[in-house]
C-alpha cells in the first residue's frame, strides 16, 4: 500500500469514526459497566454503547486485523495501526473487550481447524460468546506444567476433574479454554488445550475477594465434567493436538503478556500529567516525576509498536512479550503510585462519592497483582536474562 493510499484510508477512517463513535464513547471509562464484554447474557449500559458496538461489529472493527471470513475487517498491519491511532486521537473506547480477542483468537488463528475458526472466531468477533482462561491451579502458578486437573479418556469424550484458580470473570463467562492433563506420564506432552461450556454439569465457580474490596477472579471447580471430543464436523473440542496443548498454551501466553503489558502504555488519553493537572498545584518534585513517567510511558508505547510490527513480519524474538509484560506492569504500578501521591489524603479514602467509592485506592491496590498475573516479574526477568541477554547461570 502506497503512502497516498494509506493517507486516504486515514481520512476515511477519521470520517467514519466521527460519524459513528458517540460522544459518550469518547469519555474515560468510569466503572465496569462502561466496558462491554459481550456474551450470551450481556446487556448494554446505554444506547450509545450499543450503537458504538454494533457499528464496529458490522464494520469488522471489533477485530480489525482478522480476516473478513472470521468477522474481522481484513485490515493490513499499516491500516490496523492507522485505525488504532485515529481511535486514540478521539479517546474512543474499545467497542468490545474479550479474552477471546486478546488470547484465544490468536491461538485459533494459528492452531485451529477451519471449522473452529468459522464457528468460534465469528462468535467472538460478534460479541456472542464470552471466554475465560483455565490455566493456573492451587500450587501450579508459575510452574504451570505441574497442573493436576485430569481428563479421563472415555472414547468419544473426557471426564474432567480438577480445580483452576485466578480464573478472571469465570462467573460471567460462557465458555472456558482450559489446560487439562490427559497423560500423567509425560509432564509437557501430556496436556490438552480443551474448549467447553461453563454451563456444563459439574462446573462451578466461587469469587475470590481481593484486598481492594472487589475482584474479577474466581476459583473454578470441575467435578466429573463431560467434555465431548467434538462439537461437529471439523470442530474438535481441543485446539492443536491431543497431549500437545502445551504448545498452544505457550503461544497464548505471549499474547496474554502483551495484553497485560498494554496497561503501561502512554498516549494523549492516558497522560498522567494531563490527568492530574485539573487537581491544582502540585509539588514541583512530584510534577517532575510525572513528566518523567509520561516520557517513559510514551517510549514504552513506541517500543510496543516496534515489537508488534516485528511480530507481524516474523522477526520478533520469542521472549519479547516477556520484556513487554515486565515493563508494562511496572509502569502501571508506578502510574498508580504517582496518582496516589497526587491525590493526597483524599486518595486514601475508601467509600465516599467524592472518590467514586474509593476508586483511586482500590485501583492502586489492584495493580499489585499486575506483577504476579500472567507470569511473575521474577519469572519474566529470568526469561529475559536467559533468552535475550544470554547471561551465564541465568
């Protein structure tokens, strides 16, 4: 695509966004209801949220870089980048948030059968299905391959028993992509990446309350759950091969870490200096720290764009998502530390309307999990030391 063609696309995109993104959808996200996750039980908070989602769904802009036959817009990488830039320029909210988009979708595009792609990717793109991730277990977090959830082979189905933990939004999800051990003799080549309905008999969830006073996390229990091996012609209930789910799991973890790392990015919508400027005079040292943070956040965004471009052309280092995850989560923790400092004693408040029910302090506490979820910062640093820096003994 020539520079002129790309500029024409930019102008067309800008005009489309102006015509289709309601003003309400350009305001900062204030609470969970401002984020639309889709799914079979989903409801819209407002007419504007519904209109924005439906416009993007019909245009293919919930997953703009996916092929059109799977619900996307089929944009080239440069076009997708232009769309991201133009949406950021008007502070547009994402029309659809989804673990299906961020994690399962890329895995299906890479490992899935055509039948799986036609069914599940289209359902994800249209916001018709909401997924959760069944990876971690009690005692099997960073050492994920020590997991014990087991699927007993019964011929045309498995009987699955076990427990997952830290399953984000499991109590609201329709389906789960779940790591299940199907061979107890082989640690790495005995795991199957299964897909099954959360409404299946024997599946139950229990919310986990965090120190912040709220949480998306749940425990998920599977008691004699019947998981069929197929949902129809060319739609197996597993991704990749039976007993080779670890290959899929590792691929997906890279996309999960990219997703988590995005919390640390910087742009005109997330500038820390702009966010606190309305609070009045600040200590000069604190103002300098915020300016330094904004510079680092913008540098991180530039690094992320570079990495994404390298991934798309097959030139990325396999450990780059670990770098992004570590840097992004540390930046996000730093962002909220500075926001708490700027807020003074008011930011410590927990219940009043003035702080929207203690939003600053609750969000600050929530960021403490960023350096644990999706792989701890210590594990990320070990991977970076060994695979990128080639440090001896790492």
